[in-house]
C-alpha cells in the first residue's frame, strides 16, 4: 500500500512538472518538437518510477515513414508505455475530453497530439489535414478504436469510424497489442500496482489483390489480429464482428 502511494505521488509530481515544461516550450517555440521530446521523457520516467518490466516485440514491423498504429486500450498507462517503448515520434488521436484535462491536456496539445470532438463532424476535416501532415513528416499516429479502457484486459468492439484516418491517408495501418495496463492501474483506481507490460507491433493490415479495404474491414481485421495476439477468441460478449 505504502509503495503504491509513493509511486502514485511521484508520478503525479512528474506529470505536473513535465506538463509545465512541455506547455512552456510550446508557448515559447511555437512548435511541437521540444514539447513532444519532453512528453517522451515523461513517458520513460513514468515507466521507470512504476518499476514495471516492459517487453517490446515486433519493432521490425514499423515502416520507415509515417504510420497509423491501432491498439487495444487498457489503462492510462498505455500512453506513457507507447512513448517509452517505441523508438520513433508518436502522436495520439484521442477524444476531446483528454485534451481538456487541466495542464496535462494543454501539454499534450502543444506536443502535437490530436483531439476530436465526437459530437462535431467538422472536427474530422481539421483532423485529417493535421494527421496527414504529421504522417507525412514520418510520425506515427496512435488510435484506440475501442473508444474506452477495458476493465479486465479483454478487447472490446472496435468502432469503424476510427479507421477513417487510415482510409483517407492511405498510410500503413499496424495493429498493436498492449497488455498489463489494466493490472498496473485498473480503471477507476488511484494507486499504481506491480505488473508486467507488453507492447507488440503486428504486421500491417493489407488486402489481397491490391484492393482497398473499407473501414469496417479494417476494423474487423485489426481487431482479429489483436485478439489473436492476446489469445482471446471472438465471442458476442467481447464485441460483434464488424463485417
């Protein structure tokens, strides 16, 4: 209990300091390079303070240029895990509520992350333009198609709308399986706990014969790949098939 309280307090202080630094850097430089570097440092220190053992697999599947990474979502730990584990610039596409978190949300905005208002269709136009620019600069954009965090590590249904970006940009779409976050910080919990974290980058989703995939097909195939990586069989309670 005491160890969990100390870890949580240390991570809170780290997050406040890092957010202040990233926000200030964004204001003074007007760009996202330094703020994103600060947030990458935050991610590495977050994992170090938590003392979680991290296993990273499949980095050879990452393309040389920009890409879209579609991952299952277990915990708030997933964001620092991506920042700490991947060797390249990462940006997140998340719901607008995350960007409204005091200080941290502002720092994430300054670091070049993208936030969408699900109730405002006009946001999609701006999002596509910004995401295309980032992918063109060789950045990787991470999306969580479940739209919410899992309580027990199972993979929920994927919303096909999350794959609109992949369809419009034509960027490589790679499924990513993450695990352990639901143990490190269960949904609704305040104290961090011991856990082993896994991040596994899977091969790109492609269609046979060079044809284009629909958003539903992308969602279905991506989710099936992640289910296979987790060893979770398709079932009605884990989310319906999308095609």
